[in-house]
C-alpha cells in the first residue's frame, strides 16, 4: 500500500493532524536556514516552537519576531500563520478545484468537520466564501493599520507592518513585530478598534460569517433565519467580551486610574477582554496584573474562540451548553433548549467530555513541565512563583492565545516541547486528538443491567 493510498483511507481527524504536522515540519526547515535569522543560527527546539506557535496561530514566542528574525524569516512566520489559520487542507482543496482536479470524499469530510456545524451540500461554496472573506477582511485591516503607522514609518514599512499584524490579528495568532506587543499604542483608538475587530471577526468562526452573509444578502428576497449555532455564538461572544471587560476594569481599577487618558482606561479593558480569549496581543504588562485578573484571563483563555474559527479553547458554544445544562438540571428539565430548539443529548455529552478532557490535558501538561523541572533542577525566576506562571502559559497554549507572563523564553527544552504539544492539541481540538489515538469507531453495542452509584 502506497503512502498516498494510506492517507486517502485515513480518518479525517488523522488527515487534519497530519496536515498541520507537515506545515510545521516545513516551517522548521525554513526557519533553520541562515537567511531566516539575524544571527544566522537558531536552535532546533526554538525553530520547532516558533513554527508550531505560528501554524497553531498561538503567538507564544521564545524569540522576538521583530528583532531575532530577518525579513525572510518574518515572511516565513507570516506564511505559516496564514496557512495555519485557514488550514493546509483548505488551501490544498482550493488549489485542486482551481486547476480542475477532483477532491476525494475524505478531504471533503475534513472540510465538513472544520467549517460546518451541520452537513452541507455546498461545502465548496462555503470554502470559496471563506477564502474570499479572509482576504477581503485582511486587506481592509491592513489598509486601516497602514493609515495608523504611516505617521510613524515610511509607507513601505508601514504597509508591511500593517499586513503582518492584520493577518496575525484575523488569524488570532498574536505575533507582533514589536517587543512589547501593542503596549506603546494602548491609547490609539484606530489601532485598538481595528485589531479588536479583526480578532472578533476571525474568532467567531467561518460558519457564523457564512450564515450572516447569507442572511444579509437574502433577507430582502426571502425569509432566512440565522441558525441556532450562529445565535448562540454571537450571544455568548458578546456576553464574554462585555463581562470580561467589566471584570478587568473592576479588578485593575487602581492601575487604570493612573492611565494618561480616558481612552486608555476604556480601551485597555476592552482590548484585553477580546484578545485574551484567543489572540494574544496585549496593551498592558501581563506580568504586572493582579492574581485575580490573571485567574479571570485563564478562564477566558480556556473557553477561547468559537467552532470553525482560527482560535482554540473548548469554544464558546461548549460554555453555553454547559451553563444551559446546569440550569436545566437545577430546574429538573428533561431537555436543554436553545432559542426554542432542543439540543441532542449526544451534543451535550460531547461538550461535557470535551471540557473534562481539556481540564485533564492541561493538568497533565502542567504536571509534566513541573516534573521535568524537578528532575533537571531547572528553575524559572519570577515574582509570581512557578505554578501560576506555568498554568497561565499552558492554558494560553491550549487556547492558542499566546499571552505570556514572560516565562516562555526561559523554559528548558522539555518545557518548550510540552507547550508545543499543547498548542497542537489546542489547534486540532482535544476530541479530534483523542479520536486519533483512542479510535473513533462505534462501540460493540453491548449493554448490561443498570445499577446506581452515589454521587455528590
């Protein structure tokens, strides 16, 4: 059996993971080239970590992209972000369709799993809209950011920075060419609003964007309703953004009171509430925030973006189903209802399983990092202690967020490998990753007599 035939017969989850690993491997080889770095050399683990972070659109870095990498190296990172955000399978299928090649059924299933919440007959139409919408939004974002940086840099440098950060923001990658991310621009309304808009649009998911497009274009001709998925994502996202901004402002009111202007005090909480869900940019010093604020950010990073987007986490719809399930159980309701629709029990079970697996995986990775440090004697200096820092970095990697308390560059090889694994799991999906190793085949159908257990 040839390699191609093995791939074609593989489960869609395996194909999805293999595509990300292939792009990561290509990225490592390109970053290892002397032309990619200013020093002409990069350690293999740093190249692996950077490539993984770019492909998984995370943004955690062990080297400053703006100073450690040359223009060629930065372009490699930018290409990895774009490919990682859309997915190699998406780009490959688009190229096959463009040159008139047929696409196998399993490749279509991969796209179905990534971009659709329900089976679609027009999956290629959805793919076309995804590519067109991505390029259009990134172009608009780049144009607005060019206006912002034109006052500070020459036109060519301003345009380059605008393109890089527009792609990074829409793909929710969080890579920045500035060593302090956007802290120097915390009072710029144009930059903050543009970056926040790109993050939100890229984070709500392509199925939602496609649904909104059809609703806006067809509501005058015929009655088109938004799907339950779209309504749930929009409502949950709005609540998380507003609640996160309010809580951030409340917890950090002392530091915000010393901000130089009103725009700083308004934009900083809003920006951090949006970016800490999946993007990874920051306009404040993360390491200086209060522990309660860091705990809030860990929760937001854990739930992350929405299904079918560039972001990670257990997703906003999972949070919504968990809250509704608990509320329904307290009311002794037999079913969970959303917008006058009943949710299948299999979907509820999937949300609970996903959450428990995510918590277990994060706990395991944190333990393995701490255990590796204990064995090797490696200590990361920091005023907050190692546990909070490692937990923050691990959840940031799982949610493909990229926010850091500043300990990532000081990790040893084992710690970097563990976080790289966490980024891959967060980008591919916990359940997808579990299916690959545990198998996604149905059970044998055997049932036994029931007997109760005491719980609670």
